[in-house]
C-alpha cells in the first residue's frame, strides 16, 4: 500500500465503503433481473444460469490481475534501461 | 465519363500537392481529399474497375464489393479525422507519409489480385516507417526494426504469391486454401502485419515511438488491412481461431504490465485484432460480419484513445504512467473524450465497441466454440481493466503530481470529438454499420440478455479493480517481448560474427578501446547493416516484382551504411549523440526525395494505364 492510502482520512474510507456497497447492490440487481431476462440463444448450459456473467467476469478479472503481474514479475519486467537504447 | 476514381489515387494526388499549398488551402486539401474519397466510394458501382493487362497478366486495381467498400469507408473516414487532429503539424513530410500510407492501405483493400496487393502492401510499409522516424532521435532504432520485420513479411508474402501462382496458375485474390507452401507463406505474410505473436513485436516496439499524430494513422491502417486480407483470403481457416484467441489474451496480459501509455494501447491493438482474427477463423457469416464490424469500430475508438494519450504526451512531454497523475484538473476535455474511447473499446452498451464485440462473441457461441466465447469474454474484461480503468486512473486521476498542462490545441480536440461522435453514433444506431457489412445481418445487440451480460462483466471488473487497486499501480519497468530475439540475442551473435572482421579494421578496433558502451552500440548498428544486406539479397533474388522495392531498399542501405561509415570519424572525434544527429538528419532529408519518387511513380502508372 502506498503512503497515500495509509494516511487517508476515516471519512474517505467510509465514503469508499459506501461506494462499494452501492456497486454491490447494483450488481445484485443485475443478477436478479438476469433471472427474468428471456434467453433467445442459449448455446451453452451456462447461458441459462442467472448471474453467470458476474461470476465469470470476476474470476476473469482476478486471473488477469494475478497471472499478468505474477508472470511479469517472474520473467518479463526488466529495468527500463534493459535494452540500453 | 470517368465512372471510377481509385480512392488511393486521390490520396496520392493529395500527397503530391501538399508541398505546394499553405495555410487554409493545405488544411482543406488534407481534410477534404479523404472526404472526397469517402463520398466517391458511395457512388462507385460494385464490380471490377481499373483492370489492366500487364505482360499477359490481368491486374485489377479496383475490386468493389461490400467487403472492400466498408473498409474503404472507414479508412477514408479515419483519414479525414486523423488529418483534423494533425492539422497543427507543420512538417509536410509527415502529412505526405500519412497520405501515401493511407493510400497504400486503400490500394491493398481494393486490389483484385495478389500482385497489385503486394505492390500496395509494400507502399504501406515504406511510407509508414517515416511516421515513426519523424518521432525523433529515439525512433531511429524502432523504425529500422519495424522496416526489417515488414520486409521479412513482404518477402514471405511475395514468395507465397509466386508459389501460389505457380501452383494454381492464377493470381486472383479470393479465398486461398491454407495448404502448400504458397498458401502458408501468404498467410504468414498477412499475420506479420496483423501483429500475431510471435511476429507481433514490431507493433508495440515502434508505434509508441511514432509522432503524436503519425501513431493515429499507424494504429488505424496496417493491422486492419491485414484483417481485411485475412477475411478475404482465409475465412474459416481453423488455425486462425487459436491465433486470434492467443492475440486477444497476449495483448491484455502485456498491457497489464506496461508503463508507457501509448505502448499499453499498442498491446491492446494486438488484443482487439485478436477478436477479429478469431471471428475470421470461425468463418460463419455472423462471425465474419462481427470481425469486419469490429475492425470498423476499432479503428475509430483506438484512434480516439491514441489521440487522447497523444495529447497528454504533446502537452506534458511525459510518456510514463508512473510520472503522470491528476491531469483531470488541467485536461478535463481530453479526459472526457478519452473515456468515450475507453468505454467503447470495453464494450459499454450504446457505444461502438458493444455492437461489434458482442457480434464476434455471439458468432463464436453460435458456432458452438466454447473456448473462443469464454476466452474472448475474459479478454474483454481485461480490456476494460487496463485501458479504461488502470490507464486513465494513473494519468488523469490518482495522485496529483502537479504537472502543468492544459487541453491540447483546438484541432486536436475537434479530431477527438469527431472520433467520439462516430463512436456514439454507431453505438446508438448500429444499423448504420450493419447495413454496410459483407453479409446480411440478422443480429440484435440490444436484448435484455446481452445488456445484462455486458453490464455484469463491466461492473464486476470495476469491483475487481477497486479491490486490487494496490496491485495495479503502474511500475517503472519495461517488459521483454519476442523482439528480445533480435534486440539482445541477435546483436550478441553479430558481435561474435563481426569480431574477426573487426580485427582487420583498424578504426573499429579503436572504437572498441574507447570503452564498453560505445562499442556495443556501434556493433549492434553494424549488425543491423548486415541484416539489411541479407534481407536485401533475398529481395533482389525474388524476381521482377521486387525490383522497385529493392531499389528503394538499396537506397536505404546506401543511406544507412553511408551514415554509419561516415559516422565513424565523427564518433571518434565527438560523442555518439552527434553521430545520431547526423544519421537521423540524413534520413529526414532523404524522405522528401523518396516520397516524391513514390508519388511520381504512382501517378505515372495510373496516368499511363488510365
């Protein structure tokens, strides 16, 4: 964590928490609406599962963050003058 | 009466006229000529135009059908918008290079046979490199590497065309079976330009080093021309499904690590082109329509994103995410316009990316390809994460670093505004684009199912971003990519190869003694010269069609070699910096002569045959 986040006021943190709650509520609403949305082209079994997009999207996001940064720090990222040109 | 004026001809004509005009007349030419080309495309009837018989071969300059016309529309539209953004640029050479480059792309798109395609393909490569070289001192190396890779791709393509012609007895450019040496070599040549790993490294290497305005054109034409030729030549070629999926994910992963703001966007070009290549590989009408629609939408929103980050670099001179922050206060309009591009590329409903990306993914699902449908959705999440959340957070929001800046000049803002307008227009009225697609469209993007799916993916990605923000701050590093092979490994190899030669060359031995850094620099430069010679040898050996190209390449050689050889005394006497200056100076001087030569040749051939 950067120092900027550590020194953040309690007020700011409460605001952030509030925002996250709203975000979760909106996603919850989407999932509920998803139960009733008509499926025109269910090509795969998961196309009929309400909220599948939320689950898959979140897992995707986590995979991307941790896989990319992991492989980056292990192999790919070099100091900026690596090529010396 | 003339029923067909080739749009490429209009661009070449504009390029030839640029040096003679100033002020408003020049502005009218730069913006107006692509607009005239756009309008003329609306009235050209379908069919083969500009058919000539050269040495027993029938060549077709203007094949107009729905597929080529829709690419023609977006290329000419982007030409106009890009020129609005570039109006403040005073160097005529940049405008000339951009116009010839766009003309080359249009020539490739309307080419009805492989020989014409190859000629315009090379026009594109040799004109676009100047948009990189004008980028300043640092762009000399990336520009040379760009040219070498494209020369390699061009040689593959030419070899493939010759073999394919020998195998089938025809140079007509229709669906090409990915079989035999001819078919595979042509495919390889196409994939180099599409930016498919491992042959993609030229793209993130060179694009971020181009000029502020040149990069807009670069990110529009080369890869999308490749998408067009793949859709024309290799629809339904199964290997392209996986090539596309790998591209889509590869670009996203590298973009996550990238600190250079334009290089991050360059990696997303690879990712987005991956969506198109997957669609082409699936090859159903829906998937092909999706690929073409995505190319159309992508050109505009990617240009908008590049314009946004270009404006940041133009106003602040800073290219790194780690050094930027808090620009929302000083560049609010740039931020707003950039976000429209960001939301478009992420597939936010009612913007252009949504109506095209969802078409590709639906195409994959309708073909019952679960891997493609799921992995492309994963890549879409990553696009939103890095282009639309991480990048603007680092540049515009985040920690305010107190950088002095303001919104860019008016013409740049208008250029961005026009691109943003088209992004919104296509999102709200998808039929505008759908009616132009190669196959009849029976696809409805705005169903409850699609909308809820899209919003869920976007919102949970936003949650992931906010929860793991601390992991996503940009880091001041560069990432090794496959260009490591020719940037680190090859110069190392060349060092050993040159060592015996160098022993007999007194003056180079002198350079060795001067220390460690200078000799390595010097030798890698000689390495490149040798590379150029090798490629040149290949090109020369490839028959009559490369004669023109090899001549140009030869001039480059003479130029680069002369620059290097002449540079040695300068290096001994002065610093490497001085040498570089002399070199780039020569390159820039040379541009006008070469560019004028290309224009004259192009015009002459059109006039002779028309």
